[in-house]
């Protein structure tokens, strides 16, 4: 074998940006392993309990950017108690000692305390980017420390976090010398911000490209900001309550006219729908539009707006758009790649919402569609089959029929055939969420055809253990499996225990798995953490082994049971 | 003339009297049996009212100059159009004798929309009337979700009402004073004045406009996340974590719905009110929800009706025309002799286009 000096190898590895490529390269030989670990600057850890911070630091001494994910996905839907875990503080404390050059931290579903943020802001002089998605545990005081102490901050991106808003003037804490901001997103904050400080901050950051405001920022301030920052590419409006045809409305329209670069638009937490025409000047350039937090914009206004957006690639809306609106999307947005339709009324039997017709029209009109999240009232096998034929390129297909176990509303059959068509046609499918009435048959199809599938979410489906087994046996690339309210029990769980080490995690809740099953699994697979998450009220009792487990979370780990598990979480 | 009595005296909302006036200039007072008589005189011999109004005038004069030509008041029930001419040449003395707009009887706790359209002018003891008004409002609002077409909570609404009284007082004085000077005709916002019952009917019709979406809203309410805790749809038990929507999103939508509900019952619905100007060949409709305050409403009305006036008051001139050309009176400006109108159920001729097609 040719000998490459390490510097050359390192230079070559620089071009490997994907984690998987780097992981693969590190397995080739010891020399490559060594070069790779010294040159790795970005690390992604999909489950913060899979390894300890110390282990990370030991292998990769020069990390500048870390991404961490904490709680299991179903925590988003209140299925995981708050104190379950996912604390970032131990990571920050460990990195403070060993990664003085840390620049970026991206966290998802973790518990972030103000103390962590304070430490973060002080321990890393070069810190540049903080992205928090669906996190909790911090207040605006923590944000104030970041603002005040991170002298080279480029990115502060808060997405859908649960923040305790003390209404402190955290925005004022950005020093006058801070001119480096490129991205600022505080849309999820509920409280007021100091508007003067905001304006001044925007004015002194010439590189600002992305700005997402929260609902406390009124239209007049938005207008001033647009005037000061016409270079913005990504804008999240706060409130847009205006009188149509008033002066402020006219000013806002001309401010938008001057924003030649805005490609992404979101926000509108509160809005006067009849003022939306102010936004029309930028619509034709938009590639991304997220109005899923703007219930004030009803179907017709939404449609009028969308008609202007011919270049849209990503669209997130509420289901008040209706099938009619989706037909307009289909005829207007020929470049559409990602569509998400959220329920404006999460409870069944509400307003009309969308049906299979909307989905079918979009599949006909938008051949590039590859990512879908669709909450609807009803579905048919025929529609799914048509969609599968029209859009064979789906990589993410998540369908949620609001009424659990709802069959095909025309034929009253289960939706096995429809989803079967999807997995058969979409060879690149990586993520799939099922809903509606489903038998074991759909899992047979998934096991047979969904070769690339990495993440599968199942609810209220299946008849027997066979269903789960089809999936475990068939999907070679499965990484995450989450199941709720399905009749899968110990037999399904224990048939192929080795499988779980090839996966990141398995979640099963309200299924037929028993305590005994969990114990057996834990015993056979020491490198798995088998956690049982109890109802806090039941901790006192010593349950019978035959008792069914309400919530089970299984994940592979190199470092054994975690030490921060609360009382109600048992690691078997 | 009896001294003005206040609604407050009544103690109970349902006892508010109807004060209707006849066509005559005399102040008369009709009362139905069982209802107490009330007689509101705006600029009557009530010296306190006068001084109140006058003192307000000096304060408010500057801010309200552009209102001087728009006398907003409710039409008088029982009086056909010609009577309104009486108001044109109003002088303080005549005003003194004129009966003012009536309060509608409150039926079954149904509170009329009167308050919203009662941007009435010169005829009340405002603070008193408004107080009673507030009482009425606070009781009936619980049911009907009637709110002022301004944003904000109940507290703010009370504030707005307070503002109304000031404005009304001022409008009254200004209009009465300025009328002789201005060539403009007074504009009145009216509900159909023929009889109290038709007045009520008009209330109903404009309520109906809101009723449609309003009732929708009521049913939606039951299913909105805001009301989730009590009012989950009866048929379905609620599953934890279903549908799989992030709690952040659920909470955010709930907050927004709550805010919108405080504002106007259902986001997107409109509150249309008929506006008539004496002598105009047709009436117009305005969506009160698109305005945040009286100033805006007045200027909008001014723009809307300025094409009918012979001369332009104020310094609008060319800009005024430009703005107007974008308005629905395009046809007129471009010289077309004809506009499209329709006759509504009250017999008024309305300009086509004011109410959105949907």
C-alpha cells in the first residue's frame, strides 16, 4: 500500500464533511484512524447517553463543533416526563476543560440551564454559534449571558424552545462592539424585547442574513428593521397588525420592495390578513415559506399569497389551506420539495382541514416533492397509490390521520396497500410515519421493500408480534424505531436482540412488552440501556415481572447505565 | 325638558329604555310601559354638559380639526331622510332641542351592536351614557363576545369607550360649529332608522355578518386547544400525545387563538357597517375592524365620500385624489357616469364592492 504522509491524509480528510464518510474512513486502518481523529472538528452525537463526554474528548481532541440530541422523539408529544434527563451541563463542563477552541454547539431536546449557558459564554472565547431546538430549562437570563460574553457571536438560533421569559433586557446585553451577528432567531420567545436595542443591533451588524422576530415586535419596527437591513435573506416577521392602506402599510410595502434577497419567510404570529399584500413584492423570490404559526391567515388569504410564490421549495402551512389551497399550491409551486401541513385544530372533528384530495393534487403538480408531513382527516389506498406513482422520490413520508385507526374512508379497508405502494415505489425512503387502520400486512411490505428506511414511527397499528418482526428482519438500515399502542410483546422484542445494537434506539409505549421481557433483553445485551419509564406514582410498588411496561426506551451505549437517571426511570 | 337621567340609575341592564324621537324638532320622549323614561340631551340646557363639551373643545380642537366635517351620529328612528336635513343646519339652540339617538332596548340579554356603530354625535351626556353602556356591555359581553372593533382586552375596551365620550363630545361641538362654514355635508353612520324594530333588524343583519363566523367560532372554540381542558369533543377521548404535534406548536397556536378571540371573536371576520352621506346617491359599507381608532375611521370615511363633496376641505388636494383613485370609487374618478349598485333588504342603494366577495 502506498504511503501517504499524514499531512496529505489530513488534507484529504478535510474534504470529507459527512460524519458517515469520516466514520468510514476511520475504520480503514490505524493510521487513518489516528489522522482522522486528530483532524475531526465536527462531531454529531445522536443520543447524548450513548457515550460520555470524557470518551468524546479522549477520541477527538480538537473538536470545534458539537451537535447533541437528548430526549427521545416522543418527548415532543409529552410522552416523556420532564425530569427524564438530557442535561447538557456535564458536557459543557467537560468541554470547558478540554476544548478551549469550541465554536459551535447545536442541541436538540436537551435540558439547558441558565448555569450551562453562563458557563458556555465564559469558557469558550471563540464561541460563535448556539442553536437550540426544542430545548427547555433556561430563561432569558441565560440568553443575556450569551449576548454579553460571546464577543464573536455569529449565530443565536432558538427554535421552538420552551423558554422562561423573564422579560429581562437580554437584547440590550449585546455590547456595542458586537457587529458579527449573521443569524438571530428569537421567534419562540414569548415576552417583550427592547425594541430600540433590537433596531440598534440590526443596524450595526452588516452581515446579518437571518432574523426571526417574536410576536412582541410590531409591524412598525419590522419596517424600520427592513430598511436598515435590506440584505436579509431569511426573515421571520413578528406581529404584523396593520391597517390596510394606511401609511404604515405603505411604508412596509416599500420596505419589502427593497429587500431583494429575502428567500425565506416565516412568523406572522399575529397578523391582519388584509395586510398580507405588503409581502407580495418578495413572494416571487421565496424558496421557503412557513406560515404554520399564523392561524389568523385563513384559506383565501393564504391562497392569494401563494399564487405569487412560484419558486417555493419548502412550504409549511396549517390545514386551513384546505384541499382547494393545495390545488393552488400544485399549480403554482412547481419547484416544491418539502410540504408540511399542520392541524390548526389538533382535535378530531374540527374544521374541514385537508383530505387525500389535497395530497393527490400536490403529488400531481409537484414532481420534485420528496419530503412530506401531512395531518389530514381521512385517506384512501387509492390516493396513496396514486401519490406513490407520482412521486417516487420521497425520502421522508409522514402521514398522520387525525383519527387513530381510521380505515380507507371509501372502502373501509385498512391502509396496508396504500403504504405498501409508498414503500415499494419510493426506493430512497429514509423516514416513514404510519397512521390509520393497519394490519401486520403493512409491516410485511415495509420489511420487504423499505431497504433504505432509517426511522419508522408506528402508532395504533398491527395485529401481532409478526408485524414488528417483519420490520426488524427486513429493514437493514433501521436506526430508530418508535412504537406506541401496538400489540407487540416480548416475543417480538426478544427474537433478534442483536438488532438493537445496530440501531440508535427503540421506543415502545403502551404495547404488550412486560418487565420480564425487559429484564431478559438487558441481560442478553449489556451494551444496551433498557430503561423503563414509570408513572411517578407507581415507584413504590415492586411490580410483578408479568406486568406490562408502560414506556420502554432502549438504546445502545458504550458507557453503561447513566448516572443521572431519576427515580422513576429504571435501567434494567 | 327633564334633566338628563342616566342609565346608571336603572340598576339593571334590561331596563334600559328606548328613547325614540319623532320627526319633530321637539324633544319628545316615548316610553313603553314598564320602561323607565330617559331623556338624553346632548347640548341642551344642561349646563354641565355644555361646559364639559366646550372645555373639551379647546383641548381637542387641534386633533380633531379634520373631523369637523364628519358629523358621526346615529340616525333617528322614525325619521325619514328629510329630517336629517335638520341636522345640517344645526345650531346649538336647535341641537338643544333635538332628541338624540336612542338606546335600544336590550332584549333577552342580547346586546345590540349599537355601541359599535354609535359613533354618534352631539346628543348625549356622554360620560353618563357611556357608563351605563359599560354596564350593559360588561354583562352581555360574557355571552356574546361582542367587543369593540379595537384590539385589546376588556380593560382596553373600557378605555376606548371613555375615549368615545370625549370624541363624541368634541365631534358634536365641532360639527355644530363648523357646519355653517363647511361646504361638506355631514355624514351619518346609521342603522336603518325607520323604527326601533327595524333598527334592531339592522343590528341583527350586521350581527348576522358576524354571526356566521361567530357561530363557527363558537364551535371551533370547543375544539380549540385553548378550551381543551374543559371542552374536548364529546365523542373522542383524548389520547396523550395524539395527534403527534409538538407541544410548543400546540401552545403557540393556543396563545394566538386566545389573543385573536379577545380581539374580534374570530380572526378574519369583518364587521361591516353601512355609512350614508346625505345627498349621496348610494351608501357605502365599511369594515370597522380595519381601523384602529376613530381618527383612522374618520379619515377613511372622508376619503370615501370626498368625491361627493363640492370642495375639498383640508389640504388634501391632489394626494387625496390619488388615494381615492385606488379606492372603489375608481369609476367615478375616471369619468364613467355609471357605477354598479344594489338595493339591500332595507331599501338602501349600496355600492357594489365594499363587502368582500367571500
